[in-house]
C-alpha cells in the first residue's frame, strides 16, 4: 500500500462531502494515533501500582531513547518465535491492569473509519510534530474551539456546524465544549495545558484507552449508517441489525459515564 490508511478512504470522504479532490489541501488524518501513547506507556513506572515496568528505569529521563525500546521489542519477538519468551515481562500489562484489553482494542481500532477525519495539511503536520498537540484529538479540538470562540456569535455557530459536519459530537459535550480523553488533560492556564500533553500515570492511560475506544466505535457506527443511507445500501444485514435504529450520534457526556 503506497498511501496512508486514513487517505485510502478518500472515496468515503467524497460521499460524506468532506473532500472534493484527492490532492486537496484538506487531507485525511488519524484523529488519535497508536504510537503517540504507546511509547509513554512503556516508559511509565515503576510505581506502587506498577511494580514492574519493562522500560521505566532505562528510559525514564527522555522519550528520545526509542531505539532501546525498539531493540527490546525485537528481542521479545525473536524469543516468541523461538518459544523462549519469558511471559513475566508481559504480566505488567496482561495480568495486573485493566488497561490490557482496551490497549489491544485500540490497536485494532486505530485504522478504522471512526478514527479518520479530514483536516488542512498544515494542521496535520503541526499535530504530528508539535509538542503542543501530539495527535491527541481532544487537544486539537480544544485549540480549534478557542479559535472559533474568539470570533464571537458567528464563531459559535460555525463551530457547531463544523462539529456536526464531521460527526464530532462524540468528542464534545451537549453545550459543544470539548470533552477530555482523561481527567485533567485539558486543564489550562493562560492557554498552556498544565498537566502536559501525554498521560502521566497509569490511571490516565486506562482512561485514555477506554474512552477513545468508546468514541471511535460510536462515531464509526454513525458514519457507517450515513454511508449506507447515502449509497442506498440499507438492505445490508448489519445495517438492519445494528444501525437502523440509531436516531442520532451521541455526545461525549452521554458516552463517557
């Protein structure tokens, strides 16, 4: 495949009237990326709740030592292939923490329709490269929200239209304020997120993986419903079984309870 998965679905963006031309400045993007949270997860610990963290000690000072992580993971893969893997190194995730199931689910859901959108290419670059964003969709929306609100009443109406057009209700509350992917993530002082961009503790990771999966699933179902109706595919079994009775997409505070 010579294209990113979030751009392969360009025909879907056309049907949804999000993107007219494939080479437009508006391009597909993942809303929440896998690796952005995966690396700090591996670097978390040890703590009382995480007595064993495979990378916590050797990489706790910086995220810039990712080659060590890659080497360790490669070693695990080789040991697994040869039947020599010491499963104890995975107990940190698999046995002791609620995070394991949702972590695996997010790995599968990252490249699904509910995690795709279109945004201007310059914003796409900023989200991936800037430490102010780092591919967290709640932060992206919060920055955009503040820009829209600065315009006044017209900005408020434009913000609501933007949310509705791209089926982003899952990420905002009923008053159209942005929901946060984990508690305290969007706390700010003079425009600076005071708790940092990345999850800081295992509770943050647990909330992120649980919440983001719920939001992706809800949004993906609604997008699929709309696509079926636009393409006259309402005779499909999964539409009749799972989607026909969906009357509207739910807001953040109806999903995250």
